[in-house]
C-alpha cells in the first residue's frame, strides 16, 4: 500500500472513529449506521476529499431546505402581527409585515425569517373574497407548495374557514386553528367581572367553545391555539411553536428548529439537541488544521473549526448582540441586563479565535479531565481495526471535547436569559 493510500485510509478511519465516539458520548440519536455507510461509500467513490465534502454537506444541509408556512385569515384578524411575532420582529422593524393595512390581505406575499431566508411565512387572503372565491381558492394560492397551514381568526371561525380546514384534511395537509387577540378577551372579561374574573376560566371557556364549533363542522381533532401577538409569554404562543416543530414534515424539522428563535426552555432544548448532532461532523473534519493544546486535556483541538462552530452556537442560542436586542425588544426587557448575563457567564466577548480558545481553556479547568488514552480505548472497543491510526489525529477527540464543553455552557447561559426575561 502506498503512502498516499495509507494517508487516505487514515482519514476514513478517523471519520469512522468520530462517528463511534459521538455515539459513545451521547451526541444524539440520529447517528445511525447509514452515516458510517455513506462515509465508506464516499471514500470508495472519490477518496478523502469526498468524505470531507460529505461531512460538510451533512453539517450544513439545513441551510438548503426550503420551509413554507401559510398564514390564512380575513383582514384584521392579526396575520401580519403574528408573522412579525413568530419571526421575532416588531412592527417598526424594516423587515416587518405591515400591520393594519387592509390591502395586504388582497394579495399573496411572503416574509422570510431573519435567521433563515429559506423559511417563509406567507400572508394569504381568507377564503371567499371576490378575488379569491372558494371555487378557485386552492389553485390560486398554490396549496401544494406549502408545508403547513395556520388558519387564523379573532372570533368564531367562519364556514369558509371550516371548508378550507376540511379540504386540507382531504389532501393530508397539516394545519392548526389559531384564535388571536386573546388578551383583549381576557381584559374585557376582567372589566365586566372585576370580582369574579378568572383568567384560566376565561381561556377554558373560549377554547371549549371553539373546539365544539370545530367538532360540529368535522374538524374535531385539529389543534387549537389561543394567542396574543403582543403577549408572547402568555397564553399558547410558545406551545404553538413547539407543536409546529412536532407536526412539521419530518425531513424539515431540523431546519425549522435551527431557524426559530430560542425563546423558551423547550426550544433551547430542541436547538441544543440539533447542535449536539453536529459535533461528530465537525470533529471528523478536524484531522488537519491549527492545533492548540487544551488545558486539562492531553489532546489538541482544531481551533479554527471550533471557533467557527462556536459562532453557530452563539447565534442559535440567541446570545449574540443582534439576537439579544431583538429578544429584549419584543419581550420589553432590558437589553443591558441580558448582555451582562452573557458577558459574565462566558467570561469574555466571543469574537475571534483567541476569545474562543480562552473560553475552552476556562471551561476545561472546571470539567472532568479527558485523556487521549481513555477516549481512544473506548473508541477502539467499537472499531477494533483502527489500532494506532487514531493517534495520527488526536484533534478529533480534542475538538469533540472542546465543542461539548462550550455547548453545555452556552445552553445554561441561554436558559438563564429566558429565566431572567420570564421573571419580569
């Protein structure tokens, strides 16, 4: 075997080792045998470069997936406000949907998410207008291009809304019914019944009435969410986002999770799970690069790759300046207080390779030490043929360990930010 062949084989084995190591360290349930088989096939086809290309594509494939959510309802029900809220925007943002402009309901228009231009929320007119009669409605909106439908009303759902829901069911299209402006109903009840007012009871009555109305019209098992576009931490707004992820087409769930803003403990957990599933892919790419000794660990790590991935964690978990400002604005919180939490917990401003290296070294001092021999011994139990080849790229283990340390830390910081906002 030539030196070049040995070199290539080493890279393939390293990739395999990364998969096994990630499985051992609970990186996520998606590390299936097919990952390993794909890497082997890529090597047999075009060698190590194809392996690297495959890993990069798998790591970033969510960025190439289009997501289209249809938001349907009559003028004035709160569609534009909802589209802004789900995208983490307020009405004065330059990318916001126009609020209170009735003409917008007469045309089909899409609004991309600021975190992902391939995630679009479509503002669609309600059924039954002169321009969108029931007979041609489905063809005019292009019903088959949408992944999901959100049917919105601020009062009782009309017969046209019910008709559309039934038509979507016949086409096996997922959809929810959403009742907006719940805050107005709750406030109105409090004014009318200041002594006996009970918010939970009001919510229960509204939900029961809607569900009975839907049941009477053949939409018994469709989820109903009661929301207020200006009170995102109250009522069902966060539950709506989580259920949307749960019911979204399975091949697109990861892209949706990585596109939405981390505004609850549950959403942070979903994001962290997705980010953990990327670690092995990054670690497998770290066989060449700038190696930096890791304090408390006898393995180096690929500082350039780690810095690049840490920046992804930073923005995905909403810890960067832009995300914090957007979050504080829509939640009416003090941005400076949130920024101080991030700065104090991370110990430094995360800008550049040096800052990331400092963070990893700081975190590793308080973590359980990981040694090269222990890590490789575990891996070799699953891939016994690797032998001494693993030692040729200790950065795989070091990179994995560095990313795990940072992600664990950033998860706790993100949870603290949400807790601080909710305590206000």
